[in-house]
C-alpha cells in the first residue's frame, strides 16, 4: 500500500503495557484518561448544581430562611478538614514522584484520616436532621411559619442529594486511597517506583475537594 | 372507514399551518428527488465496467462546499421566520377570547365554561369566536391536542398553560391526549363540538350544564358524582374486562388475587376508591385511577358514592350474585 | 508500570514535581479564602436585589478562586500537557453551557405577551367549586414564589 | 483486488482461535473479542426489541386492539423503546465496530485501556440484566422518556429497576467514550495526523465527546428519579414546588445529543463504504470530518426542540428552533459530499454499498421530515403524533440500523475471515429498504392526520385504521429483511469462502492485516504518509476490465 512507507519494530514488552510503545505514551494516556473521566464528573455534579441554581433563583428568600437549619461552623470545619486532606494528598504525590515511600505513606494515611473525620462530622449533621424530621418524605416536619413546608422539603432534597452524592465520592476515595496505601506498603509491582497511580488518585481526590468548595457557600452560607 | 390524506381545516390556524406544511413538503420532495436523481445518475453512469470518462476526479471544491452550506442556511433561515411567526401567533390570544378552563387528570378532561357549565371529555365552542383554554393538570403531564385545529399544548401540574384558537366551521372534531399519562392514556380523549353562535347560545341556556346543584339526598348526589367522575365508563351494569360491575356489590363476598375472600363492607369499598391496588379482585389488573393522591376526592364525596353504590344492590337486570368460588363472577369490585 | 527516571524533563511528556513550598502556600491561601468567604457571608448590605447578586457573586468568585488554586497547584494543571489543559478548560467550561436553560426560566414570566394582561379581575383563572372539596382548589396554585 | 494472491494459511493463529477456552473469552482484554461479544449480545437484544415491535404492530391492526390489554400494551412499547435505544442503538455501532476498528484503523495494538474496555462490557451486561429483570418482573409503562411526575410518583411499574439499569449502562458508555478519546489522541500510528484519519474515526471522536459530556447529566437525572421514587427526595415533584419540565430539560440535554451518538458512527460507516465502493477518495474530506464535530457540538444546543409545547418559555423555543435549523446544514453537507464521491468513480454495487445507498435515501427523508419538527410552528401539530414516530424511525432504523448492516456486511470478512452469500445479502438489502418504507411512510400520513403516539386504541377516529394496516403489513416484510442476514451470516461462519485480507480492495490500515486479524493486530507498526482514501477509479476500472476479460477468456475456453 502506498501510504505505508517504513515499519518500526515493536517496543520491548514488560515495563510498559503491550498496547503502548513507550512509558511516556502510557503515562500520558493515563493522565489524559483521568482528566477525561473528571470531565464526566464535572457534568455529573454540574447537572445538580444547575438544578440547585434554578430552585435557588426561584425561591431565594425561602432558601435563605431554611439554610439556618444547617450549622455553618460544622460546614467550615468540614471544609478545613477536606482542604487539609487535599493538601496531604498533594504532598503524597510529591513524595511519590521523589520515591520517598515512608513520607508518601504517612501523607496517604493523613488523607484517609481526614476523609474519615469529614464523614464523622457529616454523620453528626445528618443525624441532627433525622432528629428534627428534616429528611424529605412522608415524615418531613416543618414548623417555621415563614417558609412553606414544601419549599423547605425541596431545599433538603437538594441538600441530601448533593451532599449525599459527594459523600459517596468521599467513601470511594477512602477505599481507593487505602488500597493504594496498602499496595505501596507491600511494594506491589503495580505501584512500585511508579508515581502515576498516586497522581491519578490524587486528581480524583482533589476533584472531591473541588465539589465541596462550591457546596460549602451554596448550602451553609447562602449570602444575601 | 374514510380514506383521508389530510385532517380537516377547522380553525383559523389551519390554513396558515397547512400553507407552511405544504411549502416544507415541497422543499422536502425537491431535495429528496435531487439527491435520488444525483445518486441514481452517478450509480448508473459510473457503474463499474461501464465506459465513462473517469479522468481527473475532483476531491474537493470550496465553491461547491460553500453552496452546500450557503443554500440550506438561507432556506432554513427563511423557513424559520415564517414558522416563528405562526408560533408567536399561536401563543398570543386576542383580548376578546372566550375562556374555558381545562383540568387534565388520569384519564379524563374536565372543562369549565365561564358561566359555570362543566363538561367531561367534551368541549362545546362557538364558531367565529376566539376561544382561550387555560389548562392545568391534577396529576401527571397531559397533552391537549385537536388535530383539525392544528393546536396542541402540554398540560402540566403546578402551573397554568394556555392555548387558543378560533373555530371556523361547525362540526364534531377529535380531541386527544398526546403525552403518555398511564394505563388508559389512549382513551383520554373526546370531541370538540363547534356550533354556530346561535346554537351555542341555546346550548348554554338549556342542556349545556350537565352538572347542576348537588341533590340533598346522599345517594342521588352520589349518582351524579358517579357520572361526573366517569366511574360508569368502566363499572357498567355487567362485569367487563376492564372492571367489575358494582351492582349488588355491597356486602357480597369478593375473591382477591391472593386467594382470600373479603366481604365488601363499607370500609372495603372506601379502600377500593382511595387505594384500589391494596386488595385487588381476582382477574383484574391495576387500571383504576388512584383517588388518594392529592386528595382528589373528599370524605364527603366518598360517602356519597358509598350510599349510591349501596342502592345498586337492587340491580335493574337479574345480576348473578358473585359467588366466592366461581372465578368469573367472583372477579369483583375494585370499586 | 515502573518508572525510574523521574527528574528527566523531555518534551511534553514531563511531569513536573510541584515543590512543597508552593503546596504549603496554596494550602494557606485556601484556608484564608475560606475564612474570607465565611466572613463575607455575614455582611448584609441591604435588601435590594443587587446587593444579593453582589454577595452571591462574591461568594462564587471566592469559590472559583479556590477551585483555580486547587486545579493549578494541587492537581498540577499549571504544568500539565496542552492536551490535559484542553480537557480541563473544555470540560470545566462546558458545564456552564447547561445554564442555557436559564433562558427558559428567565423568560417564562413574560409569557404570554399580549392579550393576557387584561383587567386584573379576569387575569387569573377562576376555580370555583370544581368539586365541593376545598382542597381541590389549591391544586393549581404554585407555592407562592417570592 | 488481490484477495487470492495473499491467502492466509489456516494454521496461523488469529484473535478468534488464539486461545479457545471460555475463560479466555470472558476475561479477554482484546478489543476484537470484546467487540464480538458485544455483537452477540446486541443481536439478541435487537431480536427481543423486534418481537416487542411486532406485538405493537399486530395490536394496532384493529382500532380496539387485537390481543393486548392497556397495561400490557404500555409495557410492550416501553420495552421496545428501552431495549432498542439503550441496549441496541446507543451501543450498536460504537461498541461493536468502534471497539473492533478504532485500534485497527489508527494503527494501534489495542485501545488505550483494555481492562477498562472489559469493565465496560460487564457494566453493559449488568445494566442490561437490570433492565431485563425489570421487564420480567412486570415491565415498565412510562415510555422510554420516563417523564416525571408519571415516572416518579404515579407509575406502578418497575421504573426504579430500569432506571438503575440505565444508570449503569450510562457508565458503560462513559467508559467506552473515555477509552476511545484517549486512544484516538494518544495511540495513533506515526504519521497518522488528524487530517489523515479515516472519517469513521472522526465520527467516533465526535461521538465520544458527546458521550463524556452528555451521559453524566442523564445519569444523575435518572438517579434523582430513582431517589424520588424510593426515598421521596423530590427534586422534580410539583407538589414540592419543583418544576416537572426541568426533568425534560435535563433528559433531553443528553437524549438529543444521544441521537447523534446513534447516527454519527453510522455516517462514518457510510463515508467509508461509499468511498470504497466508488473507488474514489471521499469528496470534501475536511468538510465531512468537520461536519461531524459541528453536529456534535451544535447538537448540545438544540435539546429544547423536543419541548416546544411543553410549557417552556416561548422565547427559548424560538432560539432552539433557530439553532435546530442550523444543525440541518452539516447533515446536508455530508449527504451532498457522499453523492459527489460517486462522481467519476467506479461504482461497485456490492451488498455493503446497497445498504449504504439505502442509508442515504432513508436518511434524507428522515432528515428532511426532521425540519418539520425542528421548525417551531409546524412542530405544534406534529409532535406527539405518529409523524414523529415515523421521523425518528427513518433516522434511527433507516439511518443507524442501515449503517449497522452496511458495517456488518463490509467488515464481516475482516472480523471472521469468511465471505457470505452475496446475492442473499442483496435480496436482504432490497427487502429492508422496501419493507421499511412500507412500514413507516404511512405513519407520516397517519401522524399528520392526528393519531397520537403510544395509543393502544384509536376508536375515537377509526379512519386511522387503513394506514395502520399498511404499516403492519410492511413490518412483516421488514422482519423478513432482518431475518435473512442472521441466516446467511451464520452459515458463512461454517461454510463461507475464505475472505483474504482485503476482499473489497479497500484502502485503510485495517485491510492490511490478516482476516481475521492476529491478537496484536499488527506485526509491525505502520507508518502513514498520506490520506487513507488512496483510491484511483481509473486504474481500478482498467484492472477490473482486464480481470473480466481473462475470466471471459477462461469461461469461453472452458466451453470449447
């Protein structure tokens, strides 16, 4: 065939997966793939943020009234915890790139601890909602006269949907980071001397942080 | 069975609409034929094995591409202007419209005229007078569609939508629901009766109002309500595939789908109205509208229906008393 | 997947190692910005709509700044390949196209344009005695919107 | 045209017989094996969906229904829609031929993430299992559009189960999309620049972009409906002051671009087939490539044309209608360019070409009737009627399924190394074309007359009956046309003549490897130096005439 001029021999298999030519192509593919996945995550949460925007725009004063049910101090605490976890994750990537295994493990451990802390605070908040019958559904109970109960329920529906989905991402993050830490600790061939898994999981974890950066002002602060 | 190619033109929009529709069709036919002719010509002329000049084939031509893009764009924009004008007209009712309120619910249309006349699944309108429908749904989304008038709009819960038209010729026209709304979606339709203004005035003055004051007697009021809610559409004098007959149901023994036998006492009949699928009669499916949601029916009204159903004990025809053993007869009242 | 030459920076395949000092600075900035947004939310400038818009824009602006910090430094987007940058900009930008929907929600009030705004008594539909049930009248009413 | 010369010896291992244990198939990371498994699965789903369609057509012969109850009918048409859209059209061409061809066409050994590809396959099976379980446990009666509040509050069917299935299918789709995007970006062979890519790859790139940008939106929307049904988390509930139309906005934000997920790969197939069987380079390569991208990106701003009468604001309706008119332009560009590709070509009417020409004919009709529906004024009367049913069947069946069949016939020798019965294939192509038109053209008329879609009975206007009878009659011919390929393709696996690497004389990297390809596709990575459509109709014609003359000589010699 005319358009095939010369042939290059295939690269040696082993260090690189067989479908790739060299390590750069492989690493680049993984990073680009992760970003493409994060794009889908952006659209995933984006739809929820859009719904929030529409209802917030429609019921702004009511949402402002209802948001007092949420404790901004707990929200700020959680933001700090999550920012710290993100910071330690960034450090973990840094140490992975420098192949400093012990420091990398410590940072991963801190991240997982922070993530658990986040879930504990979240659990405290949610159980308070449960006690006050603020879970949407037949048992929803609302006494504040200034806000129609249905709009309050709408607010809490959005709140539980968005923070719940974020919480699911945190749980997934905990599992993934723990597995990574165990593999690193055991010098598993999949991760030994390779910082790419840490970097990819780091990207995911920072994304979870990003979502919360927006959730915090939108639910706990609601400026007016 | 009539052989029809186009629906009637019975409203002010129909002529304008069809003009647009047939213009579009002309363009569509023209382009379809153009592509077909081009394809058939090339296929026959350059068929393999046929002598033809194949030297110097062209593989790109910017002028042609510009034409391919420019011509459809210009045609499309022109079409858009006319089509947009028609739509804006359809969305802006004139000031002197005759207003009718429409409530859609599973699976019927309630219509209410300004003077209090109410109708179900039928709409009477005067010819030559703009009519504006203000519509809302009580449960799910419905679609209000009169093909011969070329008007359609969705009826959504929680918000009023509107629709207008001026009937231009007297007659009986179809009315359909176009958004899938559940089991009996395809039966949620009826007719529009366009009448000369004189006839319409007469209709308004005399027989129009099917629903007058409620009688004082509970059973009679129940009978009226029974007809208003169109219960008699399905629950007829005899059992039928859609629903069992309610004649003689009170205090009879009913066989349920799970095999148990229940006496149709007052509580059972009430439950069958508000939550029919809780205990379903053997041989019937989930077809009954649920009257529990949004409290479509009040306790008073249930009481009226109950009293009426009790009077049905003495049926007009000799009704076979539902026996708990025989399946056909036992198939009984999910109200 | 092993990799032993980390510090080699050849072409656009290189993965930059973000220095710890930059990470620490970023973290401190993030905490400061969080405090700022909490503080800003306590202001109440007035009841006019533009104060509300300003306050919301401020909060969102701070959030976007924080997001940019996280993306650029923690996620290392500042040193990413052009392809990754394209995905970052394209992906994070594309979700704003969904806000096209606001054209609908913003203009619904204008409709229908003419003919509707006749005298107030008939402007709203009358729902008298649909049934004897008073609750049925409430069916159509939206929760009073602000 | 050197099929005989380069016969591959049968002893050589190819991807099909490399390892033959069941485990090696189930745990394979080979994109070609995964493609074959997708092919088997979606063929079964297509059969299931067709049976549902047949029941619908049979039922509608009579104005009062032939044999189904209301509920059964509603569940049948929903099953038809859900199976055909989620389990056949959305995955049909991308998952089968995309998986098989993307690495081959760009000169790669596999997709970038073979394990992810396998995960995607099993996600697809899981999602399909949920959907089918729901159908077994009583079915769903909402229609495949799942409009709230019917789906979220009123329906008594297995909505939640199906929606969970659709959610999982969405993630299968996303995994494939990410995989293709990274593969096309990073795995191209040396010299395979963007404007040397086959048009099929361009259409897959556009499709994958739609998938990663659109699918997550519908996934979260459907998940919220599930949460609303199960946990009463009402975001769309009008009772809580929610907007029921919001669901339609979010649903169509994905589901309109999803139409392009279904049709763009088919367009890519047709570009390949028409270029090959005209022995001509595609006319206006860059315009055809860029029109795919234009369709993908513009396609995200037209979703509101499904909602002109849904109580969305009139002003937004007008804007959507305008953009919808504009998106007709790139489609028109494609059709004109395909036609002109045949100019001065050497047209060989083999069965894939007949399917591709059938695609063009039906897609033109489907596309032009789409103008009626995208135009805001004319849409008012036609939306929600059989006109729209006919329109999207012309695009989805006439377009995607014809494209799928063209691809199946074009690449079947490559996938399995065997030729099928060519004359049977031609009969099938003609039967599908005729049966299809007889089935769906009457629906345009009955739709214009006002017959609403999803109607079980139409006794309110019995005049519709004659058109429904015509349509039902056509569907039997169509069914015959679809059944034939099953027979002769299966037969070809056993007794078909060996195909050789390039039975059609096509250019493109996938035709330079053996049929069926070996496990790693290429023995050596090719280096590309020019556009893939390296055809010369004049030379080809001369060579063919020479061959014919020889054949004639041989036959005449034999007779003497």
